[in-house]
C-alpha cells in the first residue's frame, strides 16, 4: 500500500505523484504487490492526527487488504513523536508495518523505532521554529496590505505593486457568488437558510470554496459540495468587508482606521444585517437538520388559520414512526372555536401530494421569473466609523495616551477629515430588487426546485392553502384563500407579501 500527503502545493513541495512513484518503485524492488494508493491533499500533519485524515483513515479501516504502508518520508505521516508512537502501536495491534523510502527506517526493529522517534522530535522542533519565524514576519507585515498565508475564497494572491510580497486580488466570478449568497441570506422578504442556498449552488454546479481553490491552482476538483455551514462561514470573515485582521482583531492603519486591503464585498450596513441574521438562525438552522420541518410551513394552514406543523408519532405497539401534520392551535384542539370540530392529523405525504397538485393546477402555467438584487449606496456606517476614529484620536491625545509626534497626529487627523468629506459627498440610494424573466413556467421550475426553494417562493407571494377534515368523517375541505394578487406576486418576485397581505376569510369566533 503506497501513501502520500501534502499540506500545501508550492514549487518546493514534493508532489503527490513523486511520492507515490517512489513508493511503487520501492515496492517493486521488494517484490511486493501494490494493492492501492492513498492521497491526503491539503492536509496538515501538525493539525490533523494520522488516524483522522480522510484517505488514510479509510485505508486503515480496510487493514485486511494490505500488509505494509509505504510513505515517501517520515514527515509525510507525522510531525510529532506522540503521533508516531500511536501509529507504531496501531501497526503492532494489527500486524502491519511502516516503511519510509527516503529515511530508510526499519520500524520492525527497536533501533529503527528509536531512530524514527529522534527524527520526529527534530521535525517537531523545526515546526516550532517555523511557527515562531512566521509570527515575527506577521508582526512586521501586519500594518501593510501584504498578505501572508492562503488566499480566502473569492481572492487569489498576486505580486504586490511594489514587488514586495503578495497581495489579494478578487476573482469576479467567486465574488459574485459570495454577494449573491449574502443578499439571499439577509433578504427582508423571505430570507433563505444557508442550507437552501448551498443546495441551489450544488444544483447549479457552482464549485465549493475548496474545489474553487483547487481549480485555480490547476489541480483536479473533488466534487465537494456546498453545505449550510460553508455558506454561513462566508459571513464571518472580515475580509469580505475589506478588512485585514490579526488574532481576531482588525489591523489599524496609519490613518487610525481599520486597514482595508481589498474592496469590500458587503457594506458595513449589510455586514451588520448578516451578523444579526447569523445570531438569529444559529439554532434554527441546526434544528432543520432533524428532518421533521414542514416543507411548506407558512403556506399550508389549517382552516382555523394556524399553520400546519409536522411531527413524527410512534405507534402504541412500538412499530415504525408515522410522519403526520397536525394543528397546534390550543383553542382549536380544545374545541373552543364555534363551527369547527377538533382537528385531526393527516399523513404528511398525503397532504404534501395534494398540496403540490393543487398549486400546479392553479399556477403551473404561469411564467416563472426571478429576482436580481441591485445594490444601492449607503455610507452612513462608514461615516460613523470615521467620526469614532476622529474622537478616539483626539481623546487619546488629550489624555496623554498618544505616543506619536505632533506632525503624525496632524497628518492622521487630516486624513480622517478628508475621508469624512469624501464619504459625505457620495450619493445615497436604496437597494432594490428587479424582476428578470426566465424561459420556464412555474411547473418546469417546480420540478427541479428543492423543498425550501419552493416554500420561499410561496411564502413570499403570500400563497396560503387551508385544509380541514372534520373528525370522524372521511370528507376533506380544501381550498385556496381568495386573493387574486397571489398570481401577480408569483409572476413578479419583487412584490413582497409583506407589503400586500392576502385577504383571509372570516374565521369563526371563540365561544
């Protein structure tokens, strides 16, 4: 079994192909048959334990298929003496052997194990020294626009204009995806969850951040999918408001303001909205993963006017769960609404099938449109930040906490004032959504849309379908709440149901 690991592709790195080639050559010299090859790419030996690495972990679980694990060098599997001993112990427990082609360590002997351990100790020391050197370099480069480390999603590294180091350059196609995700996530009408956005991106074939990085590096993409968390993480990195940070805090530039190294993807107003929505959905989005949320919550209602909720009920005999809808209106459950018997539950699949057929019969032929966001300009937050910086600079000087020279103080104050003047002169206009026609009907779009995409569109347009089954009878009463504007809103996605509520039939009063 030949193996390779690499944490970052650079010109100095020994490529995965070279590692595997030398491993196969070694096996051939020993007259061993190679049963497979594992490649752990973008995997750090210092951060990820050998037993937790994706491909290595998979092959360790298939230990009955191989006898010897061949690595190019010792540091391709471990950088820690403890990790090495744990791997040696695992091999002893399973009757396997480790071979390191270039280091020529024979781990079947005590001397070989001792030599490998000493090598691992020195490797660990080199990692520590490298880490310290990087920290010192970061400290020096901190107040500049130069970038160290990997480029975040949406950017690539290019030579700095002055020829010293690297700076970030935006990748327009990825920046557009980041901005689309943010606008959908904080949409005032019907905000979408990170998972719904992820599913849409996967369906559209948009590369995940990891695969996008591989593609930009000329490497083979793995087909990794977007997930809800990968979308939500986009709204937690300050680089998307243009700011450079160090140990979680914004880096302050010579002008006394947080250092901006790239053009922001989101304004500070939008960033605050994203932060608010992240906090509000921190638990709610996790709950949706339980698999019991109604796909049409808000659009499917009981005749009493209360939304239908979905639950799983365990039968009395302990057999399979039954997935059903039920009404949570306490007055209805107690029989306190005149003219309405107590509600009874209904199987989820039955009601969903009827609901979808009803919607398609009513609106399937309507042309499908979509919304596009046209960002406005609002510099209020930037102006507030400048005012705060001016006040902080003056207060520090008056309190004797300002360490700079008088000339430097005046230069910083003048820079802040110029910035304030520039921002005050910029135009202010609100955001707006515009309607874009598609070549699909609602029925065609519905066939390929996910559950949450469907629900978002229906709720935004104010579609409400009620259902009621009198207790003890097989009859069903079904209907669409009368509102001719629903069809108009389905064709015009910029018209929010929040601005024009559908009319509701008069409900029976309580006793």
